[in-house]
C-alpha cells in the first residue's frame, strides 16, 4: 500500500496517516488476500485521496 500511495505522489505523512486509519481496526483480519484486491484497493485509496484534496 505504501508503495502504491508513494507512486501517486502522496506525502509520507499522509501515507502514514491513511495506513494507520485503514489498519487501525483490522487486528482480526484475514492474512490471505483475494487476487485482484490490490487493484481494487488502489482505486479506492486514490478515490479517497482525491476526495481529501478537494
């Protein structure tokens, strides 16, 4: 996730804040990721970033 956000020119502090917010309540989350989830997650994060920049 950090790499994807970095490639989108999101500052390091913004990346840390977003990642902390996303992972804050997922201690019981599955360790297995569905194939293709990375692209979906990247699109969702980009949408969130665009919303925050408005």
